[in-house]
């Protein structure tokens, strides 16, 4: 077979380009990691409000997203100032980790070296959260895989972007940077190791291990979707502009429909006293990472199944046990947990609070975190081990079994059996104990499905 010389040249050029890119990333990762803690001053950075003068739409999108509230959000403030900071006072070896919280929640404060930063009510530059400057001054990650605010940032009038500059900005220089097109950009903060070497956040790594990575569907494709938009008032409209929506776990619209449910009975007609077996299939058709992800120590998704007979009587149906190791943490019950909150709160022999706060017998999709004493913890910096990971992976289907004996007093006629998946950002007993505003523990509806069984006389 005769090989076309142009094909050989093209292949050689492609290999050369790939080698250059690979070398660039390799060199970047071989550079000494520079400690940014306390390296700069607040005055070295612009406020996001100044960016609004030229980018009003992008500013408003950011302002409505959790990126702008990463420091001022009520639960973050309570967790940091009521648990993390006091914990470091009690146990000084936690100081670096507690300071490090700011590396992602308020990078300007972390780089400014004022730690702990002023509380949100003082309206300091710490309130900028993950600001325009934080992202658009980032040049690369300093480690591979990216973890724990591993970004490299230099203040200045040169801003980095994933897009080639169309026009010259009168306010600053724009440099196109391919790093913005990678998931490693997001992994700088959405991967985290705690002082014990435990991966307490691994959203970007979950994506990397899943099917979407192979297909080239990146974090930005879901959380910064493309659309026609004029990024700057003096610029042109781009059909594929990246909208700065950053919608995620705190957006009910993003959560709804994440998991599809189907429930099926093995009998369509049954008599009182007869046993019906149900199967519920739960398919993750929407996320490129596991669900839930991120602050997994706080979050639960849980399935509740109940039957309603023709007379309006409601019967809760607990899930059947599967028998895997650690399953006890995935079925709700009457258990106390989170006793290590007593350390920062200086409560001796703290008995803890209810672990789940939902009806007993429901299946919970979670990964528990444990402290040194083997107690379940929500203080991720204090986790020394992880329990069973019973979250739902991207494009994964979990099948749950339930056994229901029809009550003898069940009304004859059509019985409706409904399976519903709910989501909570923070388990309610913890939220109530720490006086976290109710919206952080409210039940967010994910999806449901119903089936029917005819109950005979």
C-alpha cells in the first residue's frame, strides 16, 4: 500500500503539536509550587462591581450564583466561624486546614493573609468570594491532579480567558489561555484533601473517572452553557459565549430531574395480607459526576416509597436490606451522630444529634465521613476515613427492592404506590441544632414515579 506523503506530514505535525501541549502542561506541573497565602494585598485586586461597568450581564449572572456567595452564604459562615475557627483554637494543628478553607471560599482574603477574614457583616473584600479577578487572573494549576486552591494567580491588568480576544479592551489586556477549557481549572477548588490526606471533595476526579470525560463533555458544558450573548457592552455578540451561570446544587431547577425513577410491582392484583415485591430503578442521566457530590458530608439524596389505598390510608414502605458492608449508613433510622461538633462548641460529652432526620427505613444515597473515634462527622477537615460510597454515579442505575404486605384493613380498589427521590443540602437535625436558615435543609424534589395495584375485597 502506498502511503500519501501529505498524510505522513500531517500525522507528524499533529504528534508534534500534541507533544508541545503535553510538554507545556508537564513543565507547568514541574514548576515549584508557590505559596499564595499572604502574598498579596486586597488593594492588588479589583472589585467585581468595577467589572460590571463593562460586563453588566456577566456580573449579574455571577451575582446570582454561589460563586459570589461562597464566603457570605449563611451555612458557610456558620460552618466556618462556629465550627472550623473554634476547632483550630482548641486544636492548633487544624489551623492550616482552617485557613485553607479561605483558599477557595474567599481567595482574595487567603492571598491577602488576613485569616480568619472579617465576618461578612463587615463588608470587606473577603465578601468578593470567587470573584471575577480570582478566575480571570488564574493562569494554571500548580499540581496534578489539581487540589486545594492549587491555582497560580498574579494580580495585574492582564486577564485570562478561554476565548481569543475579539477587540482590544480599553480597561485591560486579554490573553487567551487554554487552561480555561480544561476541567483542571475547576478542580483547583472542586477537589480537596484534608489534613489527614482524605479526599473530602473530588468532583473533578469523579468526572475524570466517568463516561463524560471520554466523550469530552466538560464541567463548563453543563455549568457554563454556551449561548448567544454580548459579554461586554463594547463587544460583539458571540453565538457560543460562555454564560456565567454556575448553577449547581443550590439551584432546584438543576437538581430536579437529575435522577430518573421507575417503580414496578410483581403483582398487579392482590388480596389483603398478600405480599407484593417492588423494584425501583434509579438512573443518573444528568450529572457528569456522582450525585450527590461536593460537600458530601452535608448532603443526602433519599428515596421514600409509600402506598395510598382507595380510602386514602397511607402506608410507608421501607427499603429491603442488601447486606453490603456499611449499609447501615444508607438506611435511615434512629441514630445519633456528629458528636465531634462538641469539640469546637466546647460541649463535654456531647451526645450528638439525629443522623438523618427523615422517615426511618428510607434508602439514603450518601458517603459517610468518620472522625478519629469512628463517629460520623460533618466537619470534613476532621475526617480520618470514609465509609461506603453509595452515591449514584454518572449513567449508573441503582435498583432497590421493597417488600410490602398489604394490610388486612386496606380499602379495596386501586392502590397507588409512589417512589420519590428527595435531596437535602444539609441534614435537618444539624441545621436545626446550629440554627442554620431553613432553606439550607429544605427538601428539594428530584423526581418521582408511581404505579398501581388493585386490592381485592
